[in-house]
């Protein structure tokens, strides 16, 4: 990962931690669905002809480790246009969401990522998720996170922003 990506992650960390001022916790949910916008980073940015893609996300919380820590499954699918066709990334995995303060939380995940690049063999590799989110006192939430694909050429690192609905 290059220096620009690390700087973006650092800025995200500082912004979300400095904004965490709410005292009450949001209501618990079991399912979440959302729409996301995603930007390719690293070598994947050179492959994709567009600077952004779109996708959908879903999740299911199946275990409350503590009042501030939840474990769940997630499924995400993102599509990007390229010079010749479309590239698609699909993730299925487990994530850990821990409450920072109020409605803010961080998200760490690990799963399999199916990668479909034009002109390249479709493959499934290990991927990771790191980011932050904010859950309002209602059903609406927002997430900003990066996904990283292990041992990938080109690198399939992406930066995603999602609007999530919790129910």
C-alpha cells in the first residue's frame, strides 16, 4: 500500500475519533443493508478507467461479544468500469464492530474476495476490511472503510463509503 493510502486512513481515523461526541448508544440491530460508492486505489486504480464504482452491501449480526462489541457476517459486491469491460469485486466474510463512543464504531473484517478482472482469470483470495462507521439513533448509518486483497497483482485495494439501513 502506498503512502497516499496510509495518509487517507490516518485522516479518517483522526476525523472519526474527533467527531465521537455523542453519549448514548444506538439501538441494537440484527441486519443491515446498504448502497456504497467505492474508489479503487493502488494498481487497481490504473486498471479501472473510472475513478469510482458502485455496489451493495449486507450484513447480519449473529453474536454480541460484549455490549460494545458485535460479530457478524457481511456480503459486498462492487462494480467498476475499465477500458474494455467491467471489473467486479465480491466479498463474503466475518467482521467485528466495536463501539468507540456514542454511535461511532470501528470495523475490522476478514473474508474471501472474488476478483473478476477483464482479461484475467477469476480468482478468490483472502481479503481484509478496516474502517469506521456511525449509527444514528434511528435506522440510518454511514460507513467509511478500505478493503485490501492479500497477494494480489494488481492490488485490489479500495476505499468505500456506504449508507446503511439497520433493522
